[in-house]
C-alpha cells in the first residue's frame, strides 16, 4: 500500500470536487505534513478549499515527515534521509513554477531552514526558497488586494496563539492580518510558548515542567475570554485543549468556515 492510499487527507483530495475558479491563478503543491495528513485532515482539506476560493489548484506530491522528530532526538542521519526524500519530490514541483505551501510552522521551518543545512544541495535551496506558509500566502493576497472577501460569517473574538516556529521564520503573524478581514471579528494575540517543543513536551518526565512553562499561554487565553482559539501549530493546540479545555482551530479552518466552504472531514 502506498503512502497516498493510506493518507486520510490524500484520500479526501483525490475524491473531492474543486471549487469553481480553482486553478485560475495557478497550482500550488501542498506540504500537508504528518499532522494534517493523518491526525487532523480537516486542516489540510480546509486549506484546499480556501486556496481554491482564491484561485489556486492544489496538488499533493508524495511526501514524508519533515524530520524534526528525528532531529529533535539527535538522529541526524534519519532527519537527513527524510529531507532528501521530500526535496526530491518537491523540487520537481518547484521547477514547474509552483509554490510549496506548508500547513505547520515546524515543518515549514524545517523546509526553509534545516533542509538546506542538512543536505547542502542546490535542490534543497530551491525548495526552501519556494516554501511558504499557507497564511503567509493569503497575507500576500490581502496586501495585493486579491484576497477573496466573499465571506458568509465572522468568527467573533479570537485568541490567537503565535507559534514559536512561525516566529522563527521571521514572517510576522500573517494569520492575524488575514483573520482581521473577517466581518464581526476581533483578534487578540497571545505570544507565549506552549512548551510542547516537538517531542520534548510529550515525554512523561517533562510533562509537568511543560505545563508550568505553558502557564503564561494558558492564562493569556483565559484573560481574553474568546469565542474561539486559533493556532497554526497542531501540537500547541493539544496543550491548549488540555489546559484550557478549548479546542483550537487552525486559522485556515476559520477562513474556510467564513467562506462557507468548510469540508466535511474530521
């Protein structure tokens, strides 16, 4: 069985019917990442719908883990092998003039910063230069005044968690500016670490320490009393769910809901 056959998101993508106008702007290649491929496919499916609403067709090349869990655990060889596999797949897309759209901050960071360091190849640098966060792409459209504003609803008061690996890419908070275009919507930023830190915060010996470090984030969200919590990081979302009892959504999910094109996938 191939990876495409077992990936929940890939199965949805193969069966779904594109929205009218999809492809009028071009095609992008999605780096769905393990989190959106398998654990939270609604994020990836929502991203497809939102990108289609803004004129993009979406393809998903064969791909594997970004390699951060290996790098985090000191297995550099395994991280390098995964980087090589992804670069080999994505460089073909880049050479067709396509952007690589990432759905998770850590994975985007790996593609942009770590893969060129791990591999040191021209191909890795090509992929890094073509990689863009999904909300960063939408922010470009907002600035160019080409972002679709055919909204059917707003989101209310949003507590937005600024993910650490998004900040490390030095692209600001594109989701805040894009979400602020929604009607009847107010976005409050909580710029505090979730202390998940890749695999570290998942280990039993560090869990309570992580909870303490994440206290500022937890209290910051509580103070806002939001209608919804948003974060680009699906791992940080697990911390917020555990500590605040709220189920965060990726900003692109909120955009899909606002457009009225949210997919029927969990």
